[in-house]
């Protein structure tokens, strides 16, 4: 009887061999699975075994083909879908206490009176203060289906008693336009943080608002934007290019070439255009910048972008997990692929941007080895552009480290800077709101005083950050501006934050200077 059972087990893979004779690789995988699950000395976790097998196969492909577990798919997609269902707060955990950084305008929390600076100490009568709360715990407790309710207990500075709120969850938008404002009387500024489902609609609204204010130029800030949906990138590029112009084409071994042409009759086909990039601008950001650069439509300024020229498509598995598989390369209108090499493995690929700093590229354009990159030309002016390693800007702006010091880095990294600004607003919110009726008055009239700097130094020392007079001489102006920007964000939004901090940045100042100098701007493009 035992011999008969063993014979059946060995015969099972043989029947599979017959069915899959045309694919010997799959045949071997199936045989290995049957052998392990039927004959291995110990019991095995089949789900875990399958997951590791899939991940091992994907690691042989490229750095962007990945398996996403079922319990992470929704969280991974939310920032790109453009919304989630919850209470509508931005939060941080300070001193083991859940603290509201801001509330979504018109969102459920704002409607019931929760505001920035509030400490949430209980959720549905469960204590959440000083219990080792993690961000994932907060998501679990506060997010939920639209229409459901959650009880939130709050401690607010200046109030003796704990405050109780009943918040009805709703659909909460995730905005991808972090800032849109008038940088000068004739130049608008828009910062896009990701390319999501709602990005194009947000961009159109922001651009129309700036056009009503009479702008002649636009600075599009894509620094730090790691990408997102291909369609969102094409929709943005379409606003800058003429009807019928090639924005991008994609092609892969199993995917025939597909051209993506502009056809919208864009909102900003003629005005001055500068795009800001850095080494963290990737994928969809590079699609927009590449199309604009190749058609000599605008000037790209900053540092060489990340270099991701691969297109992923999500495939759902039966257990709810998802494979994001690279299905094609994308090519800019001039025909260049900007994908950087990945043949030396994942760890070296991920470390490449750090190596740029170590090799001096972030501070010196000459450290970019042009001879290693493939030469192309722009489509109108025949200017040289390069493929095989990101978008190289038309105007290189080195990383500005003149105001950075170890003391400043430690204050930011430890969270002391944010914490001090938040405590300051706890005590002075009403007073500042009375003094400054709007942001314009605040921007012109508010100055960070010595008392706030002293509080920063004191809190830093309590956190183990030793004060350095020499470092303060280097970073003092940056520290003051950062504190003022955090206060502005608390009172208004991230747009006001960038209005305070941006003028201190060399790349921003150069972008404004360049776009408003028509002769210099035209000279670069021609």
C-alpha cells in the first residue's frame, strides 16, 4: 500500500510534465513544488514558500518589478488613487503622543472643531497616549468606511478639561499639488509631489487661478517627485505641447511600440516654462521634463534626475496580492531611454544617488560622465541631450550646502524643529492670528525672535543635541526661515510653507531669475 502511494506521488509531476512540455522552466518549478510540499522532512508554510519563490523570480528581472502583499496593496495605491476614507487629519507622534499637525479643509475633523496642535489621547475610549503608538496603529483606528463614526478625546493647550469629539468619517482627498502661488507679478509657481489620479485636475485648477492673476511664466517644481501614473504625466505634458506632438513612446518585448501624442490644445503652450528637477525626480517626472526638453519647449534646471525609464503594470493574484511587472521601456520624443543601468544588482542600483554625492556630481556638473551616455538632439534647436541615466538639466544648479551644518541636521532629523514650532503655536496661535490677518501680512511682518530660538536650543539639548555657536552662525538664517515656514503651514497650508522657504533656495531663485530674463531664456533654448 505504501509503495502504491509513493508511486502516485511520483506520477503526479509526470502528468504535469506532459501538460507543460512546451515550457520546461515552468515544468521544473511545478515538479520542485510537488517534491517540496510532499516529501520535505518538515511541514512548510505554502503561502510563505510561494511568496518567496515569486520574489526570487522578480529579483532576477529589474529593480521595479515587485510583489506587493495583499494587506499592503490598498495602502500602496491610496496616494495614487487620490483619496481614502477617514477623519481628515495630518498627524505626527511627538513624545509618544498623537498630535494633529493640520486638518483637511472642509474635512470631518475640521467640521467638528479639531485643530492643529490638538493632542489625541483616546480613540473610541481606548487610551493612545504613552503606549508606544505607531503610525500603522493610527491608520487602523482612525480610517474606516465613509459614514461610520469615531470618538476622539483631545487635550488642547489653554483648556483645562479634556475635549470630546464625534467625527463622522468621509472620503478624504490626497492632494498632489503641494503649492501654487504667485512667485512674482509675472511668474507662477506650482509644486507637484506625485502623479496621481487627481493630479491633472488639480494642476488645471491651479494653473487657471494663476492665469487669472496675469502670469507670463510658469515654474513647475518636480524636485523630490518620485513619479506615479503614466497617464497623469502625459496629461500634464499635454498642457505644454502642441497638438500632434509626440510626448512619449513605450515599447517592450511583448508590447509593440505605442506613441502618445499631445492632443488637448494645452493651457500653457506659449508662456515661459522652467522645470525644476533633482536626483529624486523619477519616472513620471522625467516623462514631463523629457518631453518639454526634447521639444525645446522650456528650460530644465537643477540636477540630474533619478533615471527610471521603465513602465510597470499591476497584475492581481488570487489571494489579493499584486505583482507590479515591468512591461515596457519608455522613450522621450527624441528617442532616448533615460533608464540608468541596473545590471550590478539591486543594492548598487539603490545606492547610485548616494554615490553621486560621494563622486561630487551633486556639486559639480563636470562630474557627470557624458562620454558614458548616448548622444541625442532636441527636435527643434538640435541641442545635445543624453540618454541612459536620467534627465540632465539644461542649467545645472549644484546642491547648496552653505547653510547646512550638523547642528541643523540633528534638529530636523530628531523632530525637535517641528516640536518646538508646534509648542510655540499652542501658546501663541490667537496672538499671531490677531497680529496678522492674512499670509501677506505675516510674510512681510513676522520675524522669529530670540525667545523662540532659545526654546529650540533648550529642547535640542534635552534631546541630546549639543549647541554649537559655529554651526548656528552657518545655519541661523535657515533655522529661522524653517521655523517661520512651519508656523505658516500651521496657520494656512503647505503652499504658504513653500512661499516662506523657497526664496532661500538657490535653485528657486535661479529659476525665477532665468525665466524673467527673456534673452537668457531664449539663448538656452536656441
